[in-house]
């Protein structure tokens, strides 16, 4: 088992984080990920919406939120409105209808800017992991547990793994940008 194998799984963490962030981006279509992690003040604490009820997509531009306990219906409505995710909310007595309005060109461009920021944050995280692993490789060589040739081989593999991870980040971001910009 090499130093690189010990850290390989760390390179997946920024990818998973980016996937979760991108799922919550508004694309003009109803998507439960847009509202499922909104914090709702209910029962004396803040709870994610997905733990208080079911969220279903009723058509391309609307969702239904059906709380398991009807007493938190008002709290859910307030939380969605306060989250300011660009949706309209209607309390229909037994459930809440969440409508996703059509996006303007300006909205789409703003969301793409946010997307690029998230992509850059993921790349920064990958660079941080790369630097940490590179330090481990150098420390192992200085301690005498690996040879200089092995150090250079591991650094080359590390650079390849970093490049592959950055390519995956770009593919994810490009796919989401296409989805956002599609009318």
C-alpha cells in the first residue's frame, strides 16, 4: 500500500460535495434537491425539510410538500419563503405547493456565475489535498521509507490523479451549465 493509495479516497470528497451543491441549483425545472435541505424551525429546533415530510414533483415546474405532522405546515411555508431560493409558495391546507418560475436570461447567467464559484472551490479543495499528499511523500523520502525515484514516481501519479479529478469537476460543471442555460 503506497502513500497515494492512503489518500486516494480524499480526492472523491470535493467531487461529492460539488455534486450535492449542484443538485440544489435552480434550473427552471422542479427538483426536490432545491428545497430538501432548507432548515425549518419546528419542535424547538431547526430540522431539514426532508425530515419533516415528503417532497414530490407534481409537474415540470411545481412540487408538493406533504408534512407528516400537519401542525408544522405553517413553519415549513415560512422556511421555504425565508430561504429565498426563487420559488413561490402556496399553502393549500394539507400540503404546500412550491412553484418554480421560468428563469430569465439574467437569472441563468447569475446562476452560472455561482456555478463557476462552486467549481473553483472544489478545485481549491483538490489542490489542498494534493499539497498535503505531496508533503507526505516528501516526508517519507526524508525519513528514508521511500527512495528518491519512488518519490518522483508517486508525485507523477499524484499529478495525474489531481488532473483526473479536476477533469471530473469540469465535466460536472459543464453538464450543469448546459442544463441551466437550456430553455
